[in-house]
């Protein structure tokens, strides 16, 4: 009799635990939506490719340094962050090695302010593959930071 009673108590506790878990999961799902006025805004998490370029030019000694970076298939939305801590503006070009497509050609002032530039696979389209990232310093040696991230979701 005691064994049967313990099984009933255990089954009841398990049921309550499962119900609580399901309720927690449902309420956690609600946290991914934000309400602005009467509109519901769904927040979609970005899946960022593992290959992120985080290029620190603080100790750079070359006028026009370059490096390579690869965009994997399925990650055509690119966010480029530039910060110029040098004495003169510099230009950054991100060019596909085999197709010649230039997905970024941006000049950033020497004001120490970081800026984001976005290409959500348009104007021009972003093909997967290896890119050459070149920082053109002109008459000065560029100093600062270049960060490139690729996502499967468009950047805002």
C-alpha cells in the first residue's frame, strides 16, 4: 500500500514539474517579442559566421595594408565597422578575389568615431568566397580598427 501511495505522489510531482516547465518555455518565447505602441516587433537572432575579421591597425607601419577574409555560403549580409584613430582619413575597400565585386568602398575621417556600414546582400550582391580587404592610407599610415561580420540575417 505504501509503495502504491509513493508512486501516486511521485507521478503527481512529475506532472506538476512538467506543467511548470512548459509554462516557463512558453513565457520565455514571449520575451523574444517587444511591444512598441500597439505593434509587436519580433526580434530575430543573427546567426553570425565564425570567421570574423577583427583587424587592429594600431601598430600598422604600412601605407596600404591588406588582409584576406572569407564569406561562407549562406552568410551574405555584411556589417563593416570602421574606426580611424590616425591623423588622416583612410579608405577601405573589400573586393572579391575571383569575381572582382567590390562590396565596400568607404572613406572614414580621422575623428576617432566608430561607424557601421551595412551591405544586406544588395547593391552589389555579396558572393561567397575570399575577399581582399585593403586600407588605403594615402599619404599617412592608417591607424584604427576594421571589423567585418557576416550574417544569415539582414543587419538593421
